[in-house]
C-alpha cells in the first residue's frame, strides 16, 4: 500500500507492532517500510519524545507509556464502555462467566471491557487482543446484522473460515445462516474460539445501520446448558438493546435518558 503523507507514514510505523513482533530495530523498520534513514530517525525521535515509543537495551524500539495513558483516557471518555459497564457487571453476577464488550473497527474485533465471576473459563482474547473476524459468537453477532451490501464482502473475504465453523458450504448457505442469527437476535458458538467454552453474544448499535460492538458472555458449555442458552441469549439481547438505545440518544445529543423520553 502506498503511503502518501507524513501522518500515514507515522501510523504505518506504529502499525508494525503486534503480538508477533513486539520490538523492531531501525534497520528492520527501514527494510519493512522502505523509509530513508533520515526520515525514519525523524519519526522515531518524535515518537520517542512523545512517549509512543521507547528505546530498548537491544537497540530496538517497543511501544511506550503514552499508549497506556491514552488507553486510560479512552476508557474514561468512551460512551460505549460507560453505558455497557453496568450490564457487564450484572451479567457476571447472574452467571459463572466472563462478560465482554467487544468493539468492531476496520477489520478487527477488540475487547474493550470485561468482567468475570469465574476462574474456570479463561478467555483466549483478553482486553486489547484482536479476535478472529470469522469465528465465534462475538463475530457473528456483528456481521450477521450488517446491511447486505456490507455483509456480502465480509463473507467473500472470510469464506473458508466461515465454512470451517459450519455456517454453510457456499456464500448463499452462509448468508442464510447469518440471516437466521439476525432473526434470533443473538449468536451462539461452541468451542470455536476456546475449546469447551460457549459464547453467546448480541449486537450493539449507536443509531446507525451497522453494529459497532458486541455484548457477550463466555462460560463452560456445561453451564450454558444448565442456565439455558435461550434464556441467556434473551437477556444479553435485551441488555445490548438498552446500550444501543442509550448510544443512539447520546449520538443525537438528546438531553433525556431513554427511560425519560
């Protein structure tokens, strides 16, 4: 991808860092991005002084403390997290589970807040770790509720993975499976992301036509059967609906809470 301006170049530099590569040397950065040495060192100086990168004893760079500071500020300012937090706590109190709020941005799913009431079920994707787009209830609770013009390209781009989890043999069958999720109002998955764990999730909207997030609980499959998947799903869908209603009012700038309107 061609990087056109300085801002895009800086973002591309930060995008190098991932779970697979937590540290990069300047030489590796230049080889990966094609920047000249003066250009790269100018960006590194700015990012280091602002705290986004920190030099390592090995001579490489890792993400710096400014990232943590901005994460704290995001939690304080994100209306989605604020409106969802009481529901996360209520779900964790009602079931032996992990309750998660997962935001969708670009092509990534990212847990932004969670509560848990059991140590028996360990999520494979804690806060901040990107999740697979085509696996699990969290993913389906988002993509199933996309408008058709947005959903079909997602199916085409993830066709093999969607086949692997049993949603259908081809595009039409997968589309119909996702339409069924939409009719139900929530998605379920068993062992697709973490073996032995059931996920039940519903979409969250902010007044637009596409979901921005998913509200989910994960618990052992045995516990899901004991509490009843349909009952859990209905409760999650209702909670996600309340969060969506608050976000729609917040987006519209309405001064009244939904229950006061």
